[in-house]
C-alpha cells in the first residue's frame, strides 16, 4: 500500500535542503590573486616543460645551448597562453587618483 509517508521517502533521499549548502560563496574579491597564480603556473610550467625538452635535445645532439632556448621559449609561451586566456588584461583604475589625466580643470592655475 502506498501511503504519504512512503512517498516522502522515495522522492529524493539525498536531495540538498535549501539551508544545507557546504559550498563557500565567493564575492569575487580574490580574482586578481587567482589570475596571478594562473599566470605564474603557465610561465613556470612552460619553463619546466620546454627546458626538459631542450635538455633532452641537448643530450641527443651533444649541444649545451638548447636547454636555455627551451627555457626562454617556455616563458614566452606561458605568457602568451596567459594573455590569450585574458589573465593579463589591463584594468582601468577605479580609484580617485587622476594624477595622469592632465592639468586641473578648476581654472586655478599656478602659472605666473
């Protein structure tokens, strides 16, 4: 026999309740930090990977300079990837400092 009590149990036993969320709510204040870590990871990862490739080619061909070329290529590639992912974009300053915006427009000049 199907009763309302059995119906409640069969609905969704592991469904989350509205107030039981364990996820942290992010207000977006750490976006710059996360982007910096991502840029750092791309650049360091590129240096490590391409240096290892250069080291392997150095051992294969008997040279000593390809590892340096690989490190430079890895750094440039890591910066390129972070730039293409939009992590190195310039942000407009939202502060009150307008020191680089030109002369004052209030009519009070210090010219003599």
